[in-house]
């Protein structure tokens, strides 16, 4: 039967039918419910008790579920809730107090009740009334069936987690061994802003807590992160465990901000779950479990939730925030400042016109048009997806390089390259449509990410789109350098041997270990200029002897090796731009 917009199970139904008369007095039925299940104030008013009474008489009612997007509503399935609760109870015994701050349909509460017969108090808070009912009925159901089990005092509160006084609750439960368990809303403040939702903490609530400036400063923050912070702030002095299902990005932020927050948490674990399987969503999420009231530490062990396979330990180490403490430990000497300036490739935001393919001796653009151009401004172009090999001097696409420097006048094209000019000018509207402000008030057909460095003959390049830390050596084709697009990063050389040595060094075990130790596998665009600028070429070079390298680079002489060493030593105090 459906009542209070929730499904009432048969055993609860039978129970209320048996006690039908007492529904006329909500205090009387509340006492009976407390006796059998521990739940305080099952009905908060006579109206509620009467509503059930009426429903029991009608015996059916159908309600449709409203859109719950603003509540970040992803209910944890019973099986997962049970596995999480089991894991938490395995980590610590004897919990006395369970708190679920956004308890939804109550699966975590029930899973925790099933784990222990010694609980004294349970509190669940939930903003959506039908879920409050569902949780209450679920618990009642459980105790109706399991009559002999210990009954803790239970409060399932219809309330707002942003307004609930968790400090007061923390004070009244300070001597109870605590498990804060749950799965807070999966929604960000900007998503809520876009649907004009009020389900947000009040601005004034942030200000009370020191740890909150960090997240509110980030324009877009996760509501789950905010609720996690409230929990850690309120319950860090309790003996016990905090165990939340949250997005991976939230855990990363919590550990990163731990440096400033210094919550009394340690032995943190991030156990990766399969959110597609559990919640049918494509969001990287995990169980974050940490021990409260302990000496603060600043790292977190990452494991697979299902197999418990160890993956890495990330967090603060040697004053750096790293993805793998052990890899960083072995490779931190590389962490410095690159003497070569890493650049990103050419940007034009006009691929239909500016990207060409060579077909039977002429060019075809992205509009499918066959065109004839002078060869002068046409260069081979590599994209991130082309950088899978170790070395290359071939390309699938070509591009038109209209400038040698940002802002350079392009009138020369009209004068010297009539076919190119005619082509560009006849497609001028595609250039004029470009929205980015970088093209405003710039010469016609302007491009970006261009400078002397773009014309270096040899390039050591990496994709900025993928997770691979492998570098490709790009050599010229028919004596013409190959360009990279703006999804790639590179350093350029005019000397083949110098490029080969740099290519060897960045792909060497030590540099690879270093990059893998600082790159977080699930963050977006993790290979970027800042990361690459940390590669200390001098240290990488010192790690190898000519004798060990010569077999990897054909025709490498001692002189080449020395020349590279001198090039980077001479400039070590002053970062150089080779081109
Ligand atoms: C991701 S669901 C998880 C529910 C439950 N913890 C579980 O694991 O199944 C988040 C829950 O938070 C509730 N919620 C959203 N905003 C809330 C608020 N401001 N206060 C209390 N609960 C809220 C939603 O209604 C939803 O039930």
C-alpha cells in the first residue's frame, strides 16, 4: 500500500491494522511504535496518524514521484549499503551511535542496525518527507520481524541538513562511539543555481566555519563536499568512523584541504566503486572512510572496493600533493623547474576551413571542398590522437599557418600567395564567426599558439587530452616542420640529437615515475603546462651515463651527450626559451 508517498510493507500494514484504534491518539500509537522499534515520535501530529488511518480504510493510493534533481538523489541500493556498513563495522567494533545526515530511504540505517546489537542511538535526517516515512516504516518492519533484537533510541527527522544543529547533536553524543555513515546529495551549487534551487547552505553558514572558505571560494563546489565538511568539523572529536559514498573529486579535495583544515582524521581510505553498476551514472565515486579523533594525517590509501586490491596512496608528501607517495619518493629529485618552456600547439577555432587533407595532389577542407593552395603556408598537423607512437614524421591532416607570431599582419598573404588569400578570403565568414575574444581586433585569419618555437624542426610532444605520459619525437617531413594542435604540448629543437636526448630523458623510467606520481588518474586535463614545467632536465640528465644511453639513440656520440649537458647546465639558473 502507498501512504505518505511511500510504499508500506505488509508487516507494517498488519501492525497498524492490529493497532488501528490507537491511530485515533497519535501519542498512544507513538508509544507502541517506540516499544517495538525504538523510533521516537513516529507520527509528529494527529493529522499524520489520521492520514494513515484513512489510507488503511481506503487501502490504496497512487502518487507520482516529483523531479528530485535538486536533491542530488541517488539512493544507495540495499546490497551496497550492507557492504559499506559491514566494512565500517570491520574497521571498528562497538559503535553506539549512528548518524546518517541525509538518510533518504534509510538503507544505510537499516544496514547498520543489522550489523550490531549494541547500538544506543540512531539519528537520520532527510529533507524529503516520503523518504522519512519510508525509512521509519523500514525500521519498524525490521523490528516487527526481529522482535528480540536490542532497540536503540531512533530519531528519523524530517529536516534540512544545512540547518540541522549538528553541533548540538555532537555535544549530546560526545561519549558514544560514533559511525557517521551515508551518501550525501550528488549535486553541485552551480547545477542548483541553474535550476534556481534553494537547496543550498545559507551563505552565513559558511562563515561560521574556517574550513569552508576553501570550497566556497571555488566557484563550483559539491554539496556532498559541504556536508562532509560539516560532519568532519562537528564529529572530529568523537571516537569512531566517518564513512561516506562520495565523488572521487570530493575525496581529493578533502585530502588536499586537510593540509589547512587539519581535521583529527587518519588512516583514510578511498575505496573505488562502480557507479555505473551501483547508481547507473557515469561519475567516478568511492567510499571514503576515515578514523575520527586521531592524530591528523594527510594521505589516503586508494583501493578497489570489491576486491580490496591496493592501488596507491595519495596526498601530502614532502610538502607536495601527489598521486603516489611511493613513486614520488623514488622520483622526487626530478621535481623542479624545466629549463625548456613547454608550449601548447596551434589554435585557430576554424577547423572546417583551416584543417585540410591531402587527396590525389590537392587539398580537401572540412567542408568537403577541393582546393588549390601554394604550399608555403601549409604544414602537416598532429593532434593528441596522433601522438601514440614513439616517433613520427607523418601526418593525416594539414593546416594553414597564417602568422609567425601572435598578432602579425596578414596582408602579405594577399600580396604573395594569391591562391591562399583567395581561399581564406572566400571563407572569411568562418573566421569572423569565431566567438573567443582572443580573435577580436586581430588581423584577418589570425591564429594563436604560434611563435618562433612553432617552427623548430624537431619536437618532443605529448597529448594533453589523454592520460598517457608517453612522449613522441616529431621530425620534419620533406624538410618542413610538423605542427601540433592546441591539445598537445611540446618543446622544440633544431638539432636532431638534442631532441633525441630530451625525448629519451622524458620517456626514461625516472621521469615517467615522477609524472605518474603527480598526475591524478581521474582528473581532467591532468597533463598540462604546470605539470610539464616541473620536469627538471638537469636532474634527469644526471641520472644517466652516456654509456647507458648510447644504445638507445642511434649514432649518439660522447660529444652530443656533453653538448646536451652543457646546454642545460649553462641555463639552469635562468629558465630558457630555446625558441
Ligand atoms: C544521494 S541521496 C542518498 C540517500 C541515502 N543517504 C542513501 O545513501 O541511500 C541524497 C539524499 O539527500 C537528500 N537531501 C538532499 N538535500 C538535502 C538537505 N538539504 N537536507 C537533508 N537531506 C537532503 C535527498 O533527498 C536524498 O535522499
